[in-house]
C-alpha cells in the first residue's frame, strides 16, 4: 500500500500571496536548496482522518499550532517516490520565534551503527508563489497552482 501524507499550506497576503515552506532536515538536504523544500506534512495511517493528521503533523514539525480559520482543500498529488500527499490551505500567520522543529532519528553515517537525531525541517521561509515553485519538491508545486486557482475563484486578485 502506498504511503500517505497530509499537510497544511499556510499562506498570507502581502503585495503578493506568500506561502510558508520548510527546508527538509537531515544530512541529505544540508547543501541543497532547489527541490529541497516541502509543505509541512507527515504520514498518517488508514484509520486516521487526513485533515486531523495534517494539523497534527504541522504542530509536530513546527512546534506551533495551526492557525484558526477556514481550510481550503487542495487535493492530492503523487510524488515521484510513490507517496500520496493531500494538502489543505489556510490563510494565517504563525509566531516564527516560537517555532521548534520536530526531530527524527536515523543511522548516520550509513553503516556506522551510530544513530543521530536530525530536525524534520531545519528552517522555514515565507516565499512568493514563483519562488516556492522552484524550491518545493517538484510534485508539490501543483498545490501552488491549486491555491492560485482557489484564490482566483474567490475573487482574490493578489495572487
């Protein structure tokens, strides 16, 4: 069965629409920028409601709660590795000074027998939609197009 993840794409309106994305943590991503960013998200099990999982994962990865407000479903994509990702958009802000990144463990270096802890995300950034499209894992850029379409349908001219 394919792995499933759910996430929250936080956005805000400035001169343009900006989205909050996170740079993936761990040693594989340290020196990369292009396609090394992700929407805050995480895996969930078959019995878990995806939106609840998206909210949980946002808090686990960033250490802050999801802002209150209506959610806009942006649907599902399939990443190149086969993972299915479902995302919702929320218009809101977070206290960036309160962010505390969640961690994961892995053997590093490979084959060493040594387990180390790494942040799931090692930094976040508010970016405009074109910049986010260049930085995000390629398949996740589809969520930006869907956000843009949802905002246009709602009459928002700032995207």
